[in-house]
C-alpha cells in the first residue's frame, strides 16, 4: 500500500538505501529509486535491486534538482501512499506500518510524519531527541526526512524546483490548500549525523545542544524501535 521514494547522488549509500527498504515489516510496498548523479553506475544498483521485491531504479541527469527527481519518482509510483526515505537516515522495521496506521485512523490527514525526531551523532556515538510540543496530533509541519503523503494530493501540490527547502515548501503549500498534517510519535526513525554534508545548515554541537534525553550508545536501533 505504500510507495517509498528515495533520491540519491551518493554511490556509497547503496547499502543503507536497500537495508532501510527491505527491512520494513510492511509487506505491500515498493521502492522507486532515483539516481541523480551521472557518474553513478546504474547497472550496479539494478543488480542489487533484483535481490529485493518491487524495486524500480531510474537515473536522471544530475543537472536536475532533487525536487524534479522527487516529482518524477511520484509519477512512477503505483500505490496510494508515498513515503520519502532519505538515503542517509535510519528507518526501523515498523516505520511504514506506523505510517499506514496513521493514514488509516486519521482520515483527515493528507500528510503524515514526525514533528519530534531522534538524532544520532556518529562521531560522539550519542543519541538525542529533538522534541516538539505535539506528537500523535495535527501539526503545522513534520521533519523532512519523515514526509509521507496521499498520492491523490499530488495533482494539486508538487515539489517546487529549488535547491533546498522543497519538503518544507511542499508542506506549506499543502496547508495553504487546506490539507492537514499529522504527526506520529518519535520512534522508528533516526536522523543520522555523520561525515557527509547535510541539508541542515547547523553544526553538530549546536544541534546536540537542542536535543534532550541524550544517551551514549552504539546500538541506537534497540532504543528507538517501537512496534505499532
């Protein structure tokens, strides 16, 4: 019932991308994968895709923006709900089940995500919670990496062609047209802060100061995973 879309320009994230998808306990799913880097070897990704059910791989010219890649991915999708997976974050096995249940229970919700998220700082082996005031309720915005939406809103709203901030803009446009955004709890997802560049233009130490419930661990999945 859910189409996962992932856009990546980083060859070394292949293992993470497929593990996040194949690890999901939801059976009715597909992955629409967009390679946005001319130097990436699509044959290598296609070989890996054959090991997993319902995976489609496309390569778009790297001069196209990530927004254009996401719009293309949605067009290729087959299911009623779209869930965007970032290539460098962690999505625990129950993640898609929680998304589906939220859409099923909250009929007014056009967008589902998380307003509070775990953040893992790899260098420090530190897990922290970036908390919001509202969980399990309707909100103005959810974290970009947790964005999921009903496919039928897409003719009315698309990802705006911009270098950064298209997920935020997508949600702003949705709210402006009367679509509701629902936040689930903070479990089953982690934003990973590693060595690569991030769309969050904030240093790790600044972000860490904003987090609560910090724990030093190498096994964050056992802490953040919660069955629905």
